[in-house]
């Protein structure tokens, strides 16, 4: 029998019962207490630019059609026919004015409303037997967008998305709003890994400590201009709202607009993009880069959407190109995760930049990425070990940055321009921040 | 430019193309990646689009602008260099792989160049507890005749899954 309160109290001290990374009972609790309620990312508006465009995405076992209707509004509908429960859309993307169930041909408009059913008069007695008005594919209980990111919640009384995002919205702009045009997403690459979904989410939330060793190979081969892995300890780790993330320390700047531009040039942004970034980001957002000297890198928005921003060399001449990726850890079971990995780029960026940035992404992250390859190897191994009996005797130590009494080893950074808390150097602050939210959800009653 | 019909199986050009693919597979299964790089043209394009599930008649079944691979020689060299380091953990211990190459069809392209279609089944086994992975794909290659023999100028890998079941692509197809 699962003793959730004991597990949660261990997790809150930074000692994680190892079996939570492979336990079907924990997975069921996550499904019923966390994913049934939390805001969860599904898609980006740039994936469905035109009326009729749709993608089909899942939250655990639930399949949703994310469509742009004829009026241009984004709709998220449970992909199950009202009549006998067949999936009404079995493609994963496309363009359609209607979705017709293959079983009995009940047909729905792309806003979800039932448009017709065969033999309505003969079989049902027309409107008397079956009033069609108001019949619609089940909408997601709550749906909202931010910077074009489409989120749903299984809770009809979910807090407004913007309230949920809180101070993390500040950091989200670095990945998803570099100009008024916003970002465009390409992909996703999709693949399944035999790893628990939490491990990737925690990693991106703050594990700068793994970079020097796990990713030693990409430094060995000179993929970066500088030995980045060993510079990781210079970065700041932040936590804000439901998110947490990592940064790299940039070379010293003069703390002015020129320096802001220099820092962006240093990581490979072309001059053509910098004025829009300067105009789109707030003074405080610019100050994070220019004055504090930190460039956002990996981050996780609770529960399962992560981000990465990095800048490898994309040719033998040493051209540095930054890329952004969004990735989702879509739980399949306690021991399996589908990874969805998108390449994201400012929609208004010059085409040659988009090309360089895409190549930078492919080399580093995604199904073939040279960083991601070694990450997943670790996560599969952890999950495999967590499934046995001995793992039930082991609490994994996630207390880096705390004294034995549980006090912070060092104070937060005083001159960090971003909201929330930030610390310099290594520490598992972001992972504990993520786990604290996980604990909050698992301590609540199931929805 | 491409002839509509494949060359007869007895055609020396077909035999040379088929042998090229089999020898290439032997290098990959032996993890002789530097040897494999020798088979590539300087201007190689190595592509693997992301396949998607779409309605019949949708007119597309792969993503525009997104692949699993879209590589030039620089990127492929980096991948090979990485596997030779002491820190490429995902392939240390290495996978046991077998590249099965079949259904080879050779077409005349420009001049002495050949377009070669083949079917590939990659078997990949790691460690002692995990299920082995299979990756099934079609490949369309452009083989260029050079003074050193045939060299690969372009490869497009048409993978047969929309969601890969192998943990990463730290392997070449």
C-alpha cells in the first residue's frame, strides 16, 4: 500500500524514495492528482496557422484534437465520438473542415459541434429523439494560451493560466517571444524512451551539475567555442513561479544597451534580430542579459514542458548559432515516456539564421542530438534501477545546496535582474522547486 | 533525368551499387565510422525526415522543415568524432547492430551517377536487460562515380515509424 504522505515528506527534505521513478502506484497518483488538474502544454499556435489546421496531442491516455476553427479560434476537443466512443480523428495533423467518425459517420465541425448524423429522422425520430443543438465533442475543461503556447487543464476551475505562470512568464519570453512575430515551432520529433517522465523534467529545471561529465564528449570534439561544460558552475540557477532553470554566465559587459547587443551577438544572434529583441523584452529582461550577464539555457515549466537554449558552432569556420527547443515529457507509463521535441525560432528571423539555428538544434538536441543521446542513456538506467526491490530501501540525495540542517549553503544572488530566487554555482534548487510542486499535487485529493 | 525502370540485376552498375551498400553496412556494423566517412562526398546531404500519420489523400506524410537528421559533412564528422571520445556514454558499452540491406533497385541518374533505393532493417541491442530495437526504413541514395569508386552524395532515409522506438539515433542508417 502506497504511503504517499511518507513519500512526500521524504521528497520535501530532498531525499527521494528511488521507487517513485518506476512505481505504477505513483504513476496512478500522478495521473489522478497531478495531470488531472495541472495546466499542461499541448501545442503552439504556429503549428495550426490556418482555419481547419489541426494536430492531435495527448495528455497521458487522453487524445485531444487541437484545431483552428473556421473563425480562427483555437479549439481543444476530446477525440472521442459522442455516440460509441471511436476516435473521430486518427491522423496526427492535417487540415479539415469536419471530423467524421469512421464507425457510424457522426460528423463534427472543426469547432467540435455535431454537424450531422446519418438517418437522423429515420433512426432517431429527428430532433424529437435526438436534439442536435448543443451536441459537441467534449471541450478540454480549461484551455488558455500564452505567447501562442496552448495549454489545457482537466480542472474547469483551474486558476487563470497567466496567474499560474506567474513570475516564470518573465523567463518564458526568452524562449517564445523574441519579437512581436513570436516563435514558430517545427516538429515535433517523437520517440519513446524507457525512462520515467519526471527525470527529464527535473534535469532541465536545474541540473547544471551533470553537464561537465555527462556532456564531456561535445566539449571534447570542439562543438563549442569555449569549454562550456567547465563554465557551467559560473551560471545562475533560478526558480520563479511554476518554473525553474539554468543560465550561462556571459563575458563581462558594460551594463548598457551596447552590451545587451554584444551579449546576443556573442551567442550568435544576427544584428537583424537584435533591435526586435531589445524592443520586445522589458528593461528588466534586457538587464538579466546585459547587467547581470546571464543567458537563459535549460528550464522546466511544471509539470512536463522543458526548454533549452544553447549556441554551438555549426561549421568548420566556427560560426556560432543559437537554437531554442521546446520539449515535452509525455508520460506513457511509470517506466516509459514519449519525448516530443520541437525546434523553435523567431518567426521574423532571417531565413539563413533559421537554417543555421535548425542545424544547431539537430546536432545538440532531439532524437539524434549529441547532448540528448547521453541524457537519455542516464534516464533509462535510473528507471531500470528504480524498478527493483532494493530501490525501495534507497532515498536518493537531492540536497545539493543545503546544509545538513536544511538551510541554504549560501544566500540568493542579490543583483540578479530576474524575478524569483537565483543562486550562483551548482545546487539542486530547481529540482527541489519542481519536486515541491509535485509534492503539493500528490498531497491533494484526486480529482 | 532518372530512368523510370531500374537497371537489370545483372547490370554491372547495379552490382557495384549493391556491393557499395553491403560494404557500407559492414563498416557500420563493425563501428568503423572513420572508414564510413571515407565513403561520403564532401558535399554529402544526409537526411531523415520526421514521418507523420496523416489522412489518406492529405498529400504529405512527413513534416516540412523538420527531420531527425539534416546533416552535412561537418555535422557527420562531429558525430563520428564524438563516438571516438571516452565520454560518448550512450554508446559505451556499444550497441550491437546489424544493418540488413535488401530490395535494392538501381536507376541511372546524371551521367555515371546512380540513384539507388533500398530497404533497411536495423537491429540494435544494448546491454543485457533491455528489449532490442528495430528501425525499419527505406533509403534513397545518390551514388556518385569518382576516381576512387562510388561515393555517397545524398541519402534520404524514410523511416517507417512516426514515433521512434529506439532511445536515440546515436547510430547511422
